[in-house]
């Protein structure tokens, strides 16, 4: 990506955590899913740069 202020290209990396759950699970809340996605993101970060981690809610 080109950075106008410094006049050169910079490298941007991204680690992503994704969580999904079945709709019929009543105990699933936005707060719980956000916490699980955050945990998945740190799993991705700990495995290196430019990674992703996808988990199903309730699985370890």
C-alpha cells in the first residue's frame, strides 16, 4: 500500500478470527461470539503473520 505522507510503499498484514454458531443455540449472545472471535484471532496471530482461524462456537 502506498503511504502518501512518507512517499513510499508500506506492508500491511492482517490476522483474522472468525466464529460461527448454529442458530438454534439459545445461549449464544453477541458478547459470547465476540469473545470467541477474539480468542480465534489470537490463535491466528500466534501462528504467524497473515493468518486466519475459524472456529465453531462451543468447540475447543
